[in-house]
C-alpha cells in the first residue's frame, strides 16, 4: 500500500496553510481599515463643511437682522423727512446701529474667505454682490450723516439707505433686494447642510 506519511509532513502543510490564511486575513483587514479611514475622513470633512455652512447661514441671518434694525421705520415717525442737520441723538442712534451691521459683516467676512477655499471660487463670486451692497450702504450712510450735503441729497440718500419711513412693519424693497442677493449664497450653503 501507498504510504502518505513519506511524501508530506502534515505539520509543515498545516503550518503553511495557517500562515497563508493569516496572510489573506491580514490583507483583508488592511483593506477594511483603509475603507474605514477613507469613510471617516469624508465624514470629518463633511462635518467641517456642515459646520462652516451652518456658521455662515447664522451670520447671514444676523447681518440681515442688523440691517432691518438699522432701517427700522419706527424711528422715522419722529423725523418725517430726512433733514440736513439731523439731531445728534438721531445720528448717534444710526451710527450705533451701523456698528451692529458692520460687526456682523466683519464676523461673516472671515468665514466667507474660508468658504471660498473650501467650497470653491464660485461661492466667493456669489458673495461679491452682498459685499458690494454692504460697502455701498456704508458709503451712503457716511455721506448721509455728514453735514456737506443738500436737503435733496439727504432725502435721496435717506430713502436709499432706510427705505420708506411709512412702511412700518412691512418688509421694504431694500430688504427684498438684500434677500435676493443672499439667496444664491444660501442655496450653495444648503447643499452642504443637507444630509445625504
């Protein structure tokens, strides 16, 4: 009869099979670990993008609220027209409320630059009209508060900055314009906030 013991050393075969199986399991484990790390990295990046988008949306709403406060038509019930030489108390109130707008914008601006890097140049391009809008209001406000303008210019600038003083409690055209400007920015941000 044929003797198998002489051809194979079963202990060596068993050891080789065990080593081969351990090698296969090791490769499989490394592949699973790489996929896990890749998924984890995507989740972290997605989480950071989510946080940035959320932060910008919150700051945009804060900026919108500060602009509404600046343009509140209630204060103009006392001043029926935008007069040259408005009382100092009126000017100080306006300056203080502009500081709120300016501070909100400054907080937002840093996040916008970060978002331009993270979300791409398209985002920064969509935000440029909002930046121009705020800068334009600041220039008009400074001119409005200066003493070097005529009554007609004062009235024109006043209505440009503040809207109609008769619209108490109603969203003015200026609020609608600002809302339209930030709509495209918000649409880009909402993509990063949506859970997929």
